[in-house]
């Protein structure tokens, strides 16, 4: 396999694992700050990011390359508010979208059309993940900042987590 493509996929493997750890840290924060529904949603999202990583690892190994298990940065562990948490989710997903776009560009430049094809799944996934993050922010805005609004918001997040679990994704 082309080494530039393999290196770029290994970088994405690291980014997906770091995404998983960031959402895990966010889920912990929500759990400790009275948002059990949001916590369930983010724990499920952390699992989904791990699945994104494993899918890349399997692909790299299937193509005869070698996926690396890499050292990771410590994720952010504290946020000012639940709004701050979910704004963080959207900006993180926008960053991941740009990483996926760059990875796709490396594949095109190296004429690795098999990998470009494989990455279509990730491109579509980013459309859905950014849309979900925007939906959550809309719900937060509608909820306002009253205790009742926050309670209602968190119940909606619990329902979103349950629906995602039924559908097999977060
Ligand atoms: Fe794997 Fe949410 O990007």
C-alpha cells in the first residue's frame, strides 16, 4: 500500500481514538453535573468513534499495511456549561470533517481509488454527525436556561441515546 496513504490513515486512526476519548470525558462531565441523558448520549457517541477507529484499523491491515496503536493527548476534562459541551461537539466534528477531506485528497493525489472509495462511508458519516450536533444545539437553545428547560432537554437527549442504540449508532 502507498506509504503516504498508510501514514494518513494512521493519523486518522489516532484522531478517531482521540474523538472517542473526548466524548468519553464529556460524558463523564455530564454524569457528574446532573445530565444523565446527555451523558448516555455521549457515552454512546464515544463508542461510535471507537468503531470508526477500528474500521480504519481493519482496513489498513486488510490492505497489507500495519495499523499503529499510538500515544494520545489528554482530552479536555472540564467545561463551563452544558452549552459549552455541545458547542465543543460541533466544533470537534467540523474539525474531523476537515481531516477526512484532507485524507481523501491524499488518496486522490496518490491515485489510491480503493481507499477513496472506502472513505465515502466516512464522508457521509460526517454529514450525519455535524447535522446531529446542530440538532442538539437547536434543542439546547429552545430549552433556555431554566431548570425545567434543562430537565426537558436532558430527557430529549436520553431519548436520542435510546433511539441511536436501537438503530445501532449514536
Ligand atoms: Fe468519527 Fe465523529 O467522527
